[in-house]
């Protein structure tokens, strides 16, 4: 699965599930030595996504939702919020807010057919309790601006 690059940055999608009570879905990712990283569900854009007849970023977002949620969740409505470069990890993220879906939200995401990260719903205004990455706070800010409309 060759990843897609744009101007030297790997391309990725962030897809934030939003409940009507301003709750968002986060991933609690297990990393080495019993440490955890908390971020939004996300994935890399792959070269094959460019072959789609629709926007490759949307194709990648829908593909990643299917893979990470093992086709248990079907995206019905989403809003494109913005793009964001994260120099620390050399990625450009395209941020989508998923406002309507159906299916059964699993307890964890899957990568390469193995459990990857636990999922949890949090209130957006409690973000400081969970996130440590500046990029996560910037995504929260974009969601809050959207919700103000």
C-alpha cells in the first residue's frame, strides 16, 4: 500500500465522528512500554485512492472508515473542515467531520486485521483531559468553529 505524498508531506485523513450533544470519538492508541497516545481516528491516503472517479480524499476517508471499523459503520453525512500540515510527523491531514452514520460503532479500531486502539466518546469541551498533541487541539478548534455556525 504505497502512501500518497504532496509537496513532501504524506497525505492523510482525519475523520471525526460527532454526536448531537457535542461528543466526539477519539482513539486511545497503545504504543510501546504501556504508553498511550490519544488522537482522532485517521489514516493514510494511498496511491490507489487517486484512481477513484470521485475526490481521492473522500475515497480515502470512506475506505479508512471501512477498514478501521471493519465495515460496521456506514458514513451518511460529513463535512470537510480544512487541511492541516503537521510538521512534526511530516503529514498533511484533510479533516472531515462525520455528522451522520449508521451501523454499530465498535469498541476499538482495527489496523492490519488486529486491534489497534480503544474508542471512546468525549465531550469536546473536555479535550484538555485527553489530548496532548497540538494538532488535536487545532482539530478541536476547527470543529468548535463549525459548531458555532
